[in-house]
C-alpha cells in the first residue's frame, strides 16, 4: 500500500455509528477525521427481533452523511462492519439494501468472533509494544467481546450477548437506577459471563484493558471528577454508581464528562462493568484507545497482501482442520479460477469474486470429514456456522452456497442463480469438480469456456472427448442439469 493512501472504516454498532478516516504511512494509520452518531439502532429492535422503521431511518440518515464524506474513496479503501443488532435483526436485509445504497459501499455483518478479532487488532496497534498477556474487554450496545492476546496476536476470543443497550432496556426501565435494580442486573450479567472465568483464567493474563463504548465513557467521567486518567478503578466505579443511586434517575444525574448521547445507556453499561469487576476480581481496567473501527482499518492494510490477509490463513486452517485432500483442492481451485477468468467481464469487482471462488473451491470437500455421500451439504453447513477469522457472514454464506451447489440438482441454489456473477462462479466450480473427478490434472490448454447473454459454451479441441469418455459423459449430464434453469450450457465436444 502506498504511503499517503486514505483509508476509512464504518463501525455500525448497536448504540453508535462511527466513521474513522486515516492516512496510511509505513504500517501505521494517522487519524484524519472521526465522526460519531448515537443512532441507537439496538434500541429499535422489538421483541420479535425486527428493527423498527424509525430506527432504520435513523441509521439510513447517518449512513447517507457518512457516504457524502466518503465520496471519491475506492471500495478497497473502505471497510464497513455491522455488529450484534444486525446479527440479530430478522429484517436486516431490508435495512442493508438501502443502507449500502446510501453509504455507497458494501456492509459486512460480522460474527461475534470476527468482531472480537478486529477489536483486539485495533487495541493492540494503539497500545504500547509489550510482551504482556492482555485481556481486552469491549462492552458494546448488545454484545460484550473479551479477548486474551499477546502483542498483536489474539490467542482466545469470545462474544457474549449482553451490553449497555440491552441491559438498560431490560433492567433499568425509564432510566430508573436503584440498588435492587443494580443487583439484579449484575447477577444476570454474571450468569451470562460466568463461563468467561474458565475461558480467560486470571493466571493467564497480567493487565486488563477496556476498549471503546462504556469503558471509554466511564473513564472520561472519572478523569474529569478527580480520578486517575485512563483507568477505571474499583473505587471509581463504586463512586459513580453511588452518585447515580443517590439521584435514582439517570436523567437527573449531573456530572462533568457525562455526555447526553451516553446517558440513555449508562445504567446498563455500569451493571456490566460491575459484573466484570466482580467475576475477574479486577482492581483496575485500563483504557484502550484502539477499538473495532481501528481494527477494520488495519484489516484493510492486511487484505492488500495474500501473505497477511487473515482470510487466506483461515482457508488454509479450515482445510487442515477438516483434513481435505490439499492436492485436489488446489487442482479444482486452479481450474475453477481459470475458467472464471474466461467468462468474467472487465470489472474491478471480478478480482474479489475470483478470490472468493478460489476459497470456496479449496474448501469444497470439507464436508467429507462428516460424510462422503452428502459432503456438499455438510460443507455448506460448516461454512455457514464456523467461526472463520477475517470473513463476514455474507462472505461465508456465499461460499457455503457455492459449496452446496458444486454438484447435484441446481434447484437447491435457485434463488442465488438469479445473480449472473453467482451463476458464473457456480458454473466454473461445477465444471472444475467434474473435470477433476479422477484426481489428476486436466489438460486445461484443450478446454475453453465462453459466455454470452445467459449462455455458456464449453468446447474442447478435436479428439478430447475420445481421450476422456467419462468426462465427456459427465459434461452431457451437466448440460441437462442447466436446462432446468434460465441459464444454458452448450457443449462442443469432438
């Protein structure tokens, strides 16, 4: 990446949407601009897990403003990620269709583990260089991420479904804050977080850091009221809770550093902090200025190189974990990508789709670890549910549909086949799997795939069909499969 390149990340959290713009220089990112809007998207999630029209409208208006600021940026310069609220929302696709239009860039709904990974990436890059083993905690609006890491390497990550927005809504109705309410909320939070004690036992880390959200807000309040800067002490947390208990209503609390946008979720954030302090027997939680949005910026840098792109490492790890035939995986991937290059039009996006096809092809046999007869179904299930560092949920789902459709009837991926690029990817993957059926390298120089107006044409040099009768027969069957769709496969085998 060239020095001076502008990069941007959009963090669509449950409480606030944030835009971070930075300038790359020699492995570092210098902040250029930071915008924040308390959209409170999570507060608009009803009991049926549907976002209200009002909440969606707030989100669209914010993203339209961000989109105006990002005019002129290329897609490779922007990473937009959405977290727990959109992981939960049943109508998230309705929101995302317009959201991506007004923002002007794709939005990745990421898993809890991927959110945790990016949080640690952001935190570790902005913390001092050290060999200490760190516990990084990020209390968001509807989820709390905890990561154990050393240096810039996350060692263990978990995401828990509680946060400042959800706990405020559930335990502090109308902003009331009483001792019984606080105790109930803390007990409930400890019940959710209890397993974290086994996952992150205290002997395994030396220092605890609080990233973004509630931790940052409480640090600012305490620092402006006489406590040590950039740290939440047990005494400071108790003092702030006591001040709030005295007034009994968050809207009546008057404290230096308490911002209006943080007031509606302060009660829930405090209760989760108390639970964490009690569970881990914390004496202090130090502030980390790096968070999800910075992690997304550094992830953009990593994606410039296959050697550092975490997704490439994840694909290799999944192949090893599920004991796939690596030679066959590479063979199928090379042929699928080669065929795709023949039918892909001149479009900058095709490089991204080619990489996703390569990853799907290299993982097309991960389901054989469970069952040979229905490997494609098991492989698709794994990709839809595995914690895969670096990948967004839509990326994994697209790859799972390609793996599902690699063989057999096409009816199971009928909805996805409405998209031309998916049809091209799937055609190339199916042909590659078919032509590599003998687990030997096919004669690629003898083969050609063309495309025009919904019709694929597969041709081979004269005499190829006689030399490869089984492949020719399988191709005839494949052409019949595609006759049942609105795409056509024509064969020229002599």
